[in-house]
């Protein structure tokens, strides 16, 4: 009789794990980051960028709010604890950002490129490590942290993937190369000095990567995703270093 009572408690919890009667396959989860994780500098910025639009002060889809500790640690009706300190594998937030729950990928897919990008394995690893390390959330307002954007760490990998096919090497189109920060700042034949360090609004480069420069033969071919444009804008605004 005692065994039956225990099963009665366990089965409902497992049944609601993904809302459809089966547990998420946690073997598919990215591994937690193998280092101490800073909530203010690493975790909260992910929440702010990817979650608050739908789960913040102005809107709480699914009656779930992530910009407060009380809201973020809520135990959901259908998916169990959103964040279970010390147990990232049992936290619904991790299941959803990793796409382990059918039709519940968070952030949700969007038909607008760059508007709703899923988290990277590295970002999920950071969230997992934070939860496994105790999911510590400091008291009071969270200090704003502005992550430095550098050419070597952020912009060069982006340009290498999106632009280098046409804008690198001796035959770079328009004599504009993205191979180094110096080359980007120098510009090309038609766009000399396309970056005004510290002033994104006066930088021709931002108009180009936004697909808004109609002087180009095919402005749409130069258009980057919204978040990539935002990264380029931050790089310029922070001094284009």
C-alpha cells in the first residue's frame, strides 16, 4: 500500500514534465559551463535579451515572469519548477530553452530573422551552471552590465561568416575588406572611413549592414539579422575597438 502511495506521487510529476505525459530527454542538453558563473554579468543579460519581452514587467505570457526572483522561481502547473536550484536537469526553463518540450521552444521561433533567436549551446551551458551552482539571485535591483563588444571577439567572427566571401583578400569587392578592424575602419573605394567611432548614427557601415543604403546595387544582400546589426551598432558606439 505504501509503495502505491509513493507511485501516486511520482507519476503525476513525471507526466507533466513536458506537458504531454513524458519526461524531456535531458541527455540532449548542452553541458553546464565548467566554471563559476556570474549572475549579473552573464545570466541576467541572457534573461533580459531573450526573455523579458514576453516574460517581463509589461507582459507575462503563460503567467510567468522572469525579471524578478519570485517570478523566475515559480513552480508551473504543467511543467514543474521553472528553476530548481542545484538541479538544472529538472528545471523547466532549461528544458524549454533547449527545445526539449514539444512546441514550447523559448524564445519562440519567429518568421522575422533575428527577432527571436534561440539560445546557443554556450548560453544554455551558462544557465545550467548558474542553476547547478545554487541559482543565486542577489537582493535588490540588478546592476546594469554593459558587455564590451570587441572586433576580435564579436565582430570579426560575424563578418567572417556573413561578409568575407565577397569582402576579403586581394579581390575584395569595392576594395573593402572585413579581415581586420583596421581594414573595416579604412573602408573601400566607395565608402572611405565608413565607421565614426563612438557615433553609430554617422557611420555608413551601420546603414549598409541594416540594408538601408539604397546606393548599393543590392542592399538586401548586405543586410544582417537584427541582433547582428545591434551588435555592430554597440561595437561602433563603444568606440569600434
